[in-house]
C-alpha cells in the first residue's frame, strides 16, 4: 500500500484537547497538508540509495523574504563573512537580550517573552511542512498535541515550507543521492579525484554565507567510502590560493610519505598543484580525511570529511543495522557549533521506524569536546576510533573529543520526536532559542512513513 501522509481518516481523540484552538489550527494544518499531498510517492530509502540522479530539490534561499515568524528569531549572521582566522570568539554568542526588534504577537500566552516566540520560531523552521504530514504518521491524538505546541492556530508560513535542513545542501542528501563514486585504475587501485576549493556556505538558510574552504565544494567533503584492504589512490587538486595537504586520519600507512604532514612527510601542495596519496585501507571503520596544514583555519572552515572503510568481517552489532547509516561530523569554529556544516534548525534529523536499528558515526573535527546526549533511548557504543570495542556498552551521553570517532547503534524502541544534542548548553541554546549542535531522532511507526517523509522532502 502506498503511504499517504495527508489523508489519514480522523481517529478517536485521546488526550483532552482545547477544541477551539484545535479547530482553528487544524484548518491551517489541513490547508498546508493539501499543498504537500504525498499520494504517488514511491521512492523509499532503498530506492533513493539506488537513484542514479539526485531527486532532491533545494528550495529557494530565504533572505529578504524571511518569514515573519522566523524573523523574530535571530537571523543576523553572528559570524562576519570575511572572518578568516577562526576562534572561539567567532562562534555565535547568544545575545544578552532576545531580539529587541521582535514584534510580539497580540495573543501571547501569559508569561511568555520574546525568548519564547523566538524559540518556537526556530522549531517551526526545523519542522517546516513535515508538521501537517505528521497527522498521518502519528494519528490525531499526537497530531493535535503538536498543533498546540507549535501554535499552528497562527497558520504560520513555515507550515508550507520545507524544513530548514532541506533548504541547504547537506552531507546526508549528497551521500544518499549522489554518493562519491571512485573509479578503478588499471593497476587495481580505487581512484578518487578530489578538489580543494573556496566557496560560500550557509550554516542555515537564513544566515549570510561564510567563506568556507573544503573538498568538492562541500562542508563536510563527500564521504570517501572504500573496502578494507582496498588500495586507494586519492588525487587532490588544490584550487585555492593557499598551500595545503591532506591527512587520512586513522590510516596506518606503510609509506610514511603518504601521511600528509607538510615539512615532515611532504612539501605543501601549492596553489594549482595536484598531489596523489596512495595507501592500503588496512583498517576498517570510521576514519576521516582533513587538511593538516594551517589546519586551525583550514579544518575550521570546512576542509574535513569522513573516510569510511567497510570491514571484511562486520560485527554482530553492525549486521543488526537495518536503518540508515548516519555520519555526524562536528565542528565549532567559523560556522559556530555545527553538525555536518550546519547548525540547528538546518541539521538533518535521524529517521527510524519502530524496531529499526540505525547507526551514527560521531566524528569530531572541532577544537573542543562535545557530549552527545540522546533523549528517550540509549546508544550502544560499538567502536572507538574505528576499533571495535571488545565489550560494547550503552549510554545516553557520549563525550567525543577532537579527533575522536565513536560508532553507535540505536534501536528505535519508542515513537516520537526525541531531542538529540550536545550537552554543553552554550553550544545549543541561547536567548533566541536552540541553535548549533541540536538535532532530533524521529521515530515513526513504520518504514513506509520514512519513505513518505523522504518523498515529501524530495517533492
Ligand atoms: Cu558541544
């Protein structure tokens, strides 16, 4: 049966509901739902993975036409686009006073301030037009509660807009729909052609772009994926006006001249030059690649990516993964506190159906540790720095320090939208609401709901 999110028949109500608010707001929701009917959506996760061409379309960048509700939130870029030297001071610092220019709605609930309005606006941007679709996923009871929480009676503009994370290019989408595909050289090497570029990058769709550098004009660079034992040939062309190098973080090189450290193992790659790294992918797991030259600046501005070596003999915990394999690379300099080059609400949620097991590869390319905290469920830690743990353990808060990688699996055991964030509070919340290293895990009843959600987002 084809999944349809917007045509769910009304079900018996559960929790008591403020009828007047619900009637009003449901009209708004249903109107929005009509715009994004999912009838006919056939693409699923598997289909997406097999897609030969990208099907996602990124919505127009909102700037001058920022929605009123979003404008209440802090949309002013907190990092100057011309910033070159990253520092902690370049990170977004919550203003001491919530946006003074915010015009507060007349029907403000008792006790609310500009902070509440701004905080709600950010979540509205994150959920976007998924909100009306959730009626068909969770049923009327949950939906009606969300109607109240989001204040849908306002019929705010984000109800018909794609979520923030779909309005900016992101690693999840490129890895899923346009994965980096190496070629095979005559001598058997797996061959990657990469570039090092300057480009503008939006941390979220309402912020002015920052001056990023990175691989193949992405932050993070595309995931380089090989098999354990592969002989790898990675050719990097430096299109920037500054020297650089590339270090494959975690590889145990036979030839130390491939290690990518200028003046220790090689000369820096000059502007316009190309350098070829050759090595055997002798260690499986979650590794990384990044600049190892002027790295505080270059890695801080996006010269980083995941290097995933698929194991010859996966462990049982890996074989149990039947959901999506996510990578979260954190950074904390030029773009503020980011997951995969984006701050909340432009972070991509983890999607899982009840009973599914997903995998997350935490990688820290920043300058400080970040303790990732999962609401509502535990994370089983199966590997550290790509090395399998002899005894996996479960936790709900996992500290990931600079340079470290942790692989976790999560079994989706409870329905809902669960916050999932760094627990250093200034990295996630300010007077304008949540920002930075905030995300969620959205657990839906059935895999078809994920299919439908992806279809909605790609429509
Ligand atoms: Cu943090």
